[in-house]
C-alpha cells in the first residue's frame, strides 16, 4: 500500500475560503490528513502536516460544526465592516502571518485576481524590505532584481495584449511574476515550473 506524507517544500497554504473543501479532498485523495487547519491565533502547527491558514475565518459543515475549538465563526469576514476591521489590525493573523510567509518563502497565488489592495500592500512591504536588506548586504542591482522577484501568480489571459502587459507591469514592482494560462488544463504545467524555480520552500495562496 502506498504511503503519503506532507511535502516538506510546501511550507504553508493560505486560503480566503471559509470551508474545508481542500482538507476533505486531501483526505479523500490520499487517505491521510496531511493538512493542519490554522483558523485562529491559538491554533498551533502540527509536525508532519502542512499548515493551512484560513484568513477569513473557518466554518465546518460536519459533526464538528459549532465546536468552537474546531472552527472560528467569531473570526469570519463577511461584511464590508468586517473587512475594514480585519485589515486595520496590524497584528492580525492575516497581516502578521501573511507578511511573515511572504518574507520567508516564495508564494504561488491561484484563483485570485491580484487586485486586492491589501494583498498588494503586503507584497509591496515585503518587496521593499527585501530590496533594502539586499542593498545593505552590498548586492548589485541585477542580483537585487532577480532575488526580489520571487512570487508567482497564475492568471488567465484576457485576450487583449496591452491589458495583460499592464497586469504584468503592475505586479513586477510587487515582486510577483505572472504565469499565464489560456485553459485550466495548463495549470499543472505551471505548477511544475514554479515548483522547480521556487527553491527550498514555497506557499500556496488561493
């Protein structure tokens, strides 16, 4: 019988979804719980499992629903007011943890438009901090540009060349390279190329 274990190069998964669809899929596909749900600040990582951070809260729809130790209904972000309060807290799970993951590892963004101003803000802070550090270490401009371009975003082509170019140009200053696809079937290939280019570790954001 084949045995599966968590890939040590996938350091974390960040999701803005409230459900456990990915966790359930992994259990069904691999017959083992390879993910550790981090739904609130008190939840700790588990050795041997990949932490999956639920930035907008976590709701269960199984026998453990309404178990406050297994979900985070109090942290759910649904309304505009929730959203404003959520991003206004500099020490929140999103701001603190996400910024830390951006600094430590390469990130792959999937299923996001990359237009969210809060995500772009944190990408900007992370890129600026990295560039400043590389400059202080005496790195040359070419090396700084290469080392600061370390995140990836899978996006569908719009079919309009100047729009796609504008999107690329807006993400480059944020340290993010676009991996274009015309069809969902192309995503596995992009995953593979990114995985090989990302080095020792990376995060999945969706």
